[in-house]
C-alpha cells in the first residue's frame, strides 16, 4: 500500500516527498521542452543556411558576370542561365544538406548516449535516436529546397546581365 506521508517524513527527516508519478510527469515535461528547443534550433539553422546559400550564390553570380554576358552574347537564352544558377545552387544545397544530415545524426546519437540512465528510467522508456530513411531523405530534400529558394534572387540578378557586358 501507499506509505503514510507523516511516517515517511519522520523517517527521512526534513525532505520533500513526491509521488513517483510526479517525477515521471516532470521528466516528460523536460523532454517536451527539450524537443521544442531543438525544433527552434533546427529552424534557426535552416534560416542561417539559407542566408549562407544566398550569399554564396550572390557572389558566384557576381564573379560569373563576364561568363554569363558571353553566354548571352553567343545566343544563350535566359532560361538556360536560370537553370544553370539553380543547378549550381542545388549542388551546393545537396552537398551541404548531406553533410548536415550526417553530422546531425552523429550529434543526436552522442547527445542521447550522454543522457544518464537514471533519467531514462524516470520517464519510463529508453531513449534512442530514431532516424528512418524517410526522415533522412525528407531532411535532405528540405535542405535542397531551401537552397533553391535562397538562390532565386541571385538567379534573377543573373538574368539581368546584358550581352553588351561581354564586349566591355
């Protein structure tokens, strides 16, 4: 049966006595807060990554202005320039996303391995990293899509390069 709180207080001394269910609720709330914090950090990483891709593609377009102008002077249409810039962005985003997925998975496994066993016993279930192939592919595709979205403005800038710049 449940022990009498007065008898426990007399046996333990001046300590707080909590029910085991209260500790489980507290541990689950802590995990919920941790998952929410990780989601916010992930979103912030996505925003920072998109700014990095934007700056990279912006610099690439500025560096390639003479080549873009030459292509335009030789008869290349705007659509092929657009596709070239977006293809370059997709390669950069794909490589960065692949590296990010790999490092993120390793970091998650390391973080879960460092959680004390007592905490896992408190919440009533073992902690594990559940990384499915579907999640990996979806995360990689999100990274590529973010890179493509971030490179739209630099691609539009590349479309404004006039062929006359090749003659200067």
